[in-house]
């Protein structure tokens, strides 16, 4: 069976219960989509945790090399990586028992999404969290 995103109602509820978003691949470059989307979500009241090696901070927040390095609770992992890099992120999220993964618009990895969902993780794939927030939660 092909991967299916949660319903609009389920996505709306996810956005309401999430407070802290770890953003894998958050670029310090303001021209990159990961920066603009994360900045928007930060201004909407979400705590943003950059997960990007070799960067000290992004959006005024300390950056971490891996999800495992992030102290405290992570409510959602928002992923800005190429499709072939999603497997490693999903594996780490499963290992850390994180509750939700959001794979950004234009990124599809059916096998990784199915693996995460089978592990009990809520998965949204090939959607932009900013667009969905504006459409459903704002």
C-alpha cells in the first residue's frame, strides 16, 4: 500500500500539539527555503532547533550535529534533506522514539516514510509545514 499523508484534521491537530521542532538541514543562508520556513514557524511561536553539523547557530538558536545531540524533548522533526538522505534521519528518529517527522515539499522517500509510520511515528511527506500551517492552523 502506498504511503498516505494524514488527513487535514490530523495535520491540524499535529500542528497544535507540537511546540519544539528540530529542523534537519536548516541552512544559515537566508535565501534557502529551510531558513525562510523555519523563521516563519519560529515567528508563529514554535521553538526551532537547528540540526546541522559544522554550524554554531541558526536563527539565534544553537545548532546540533545530530538529533541525538539535541537536549530535551523534540515534538517534530522537520527534514530539509534530499530523498536519499531521509533513511538515516528516519532511522535516528525511530531509535530516539520521536513522535513525528515532517518531510518537506518535493522530497519523497516512500520506504522511509512507511518504516517510520510502522514504528508509530506520525509522518507527513512532500508537504511544506509553512503552507500547511497557513492553510490549516493560522
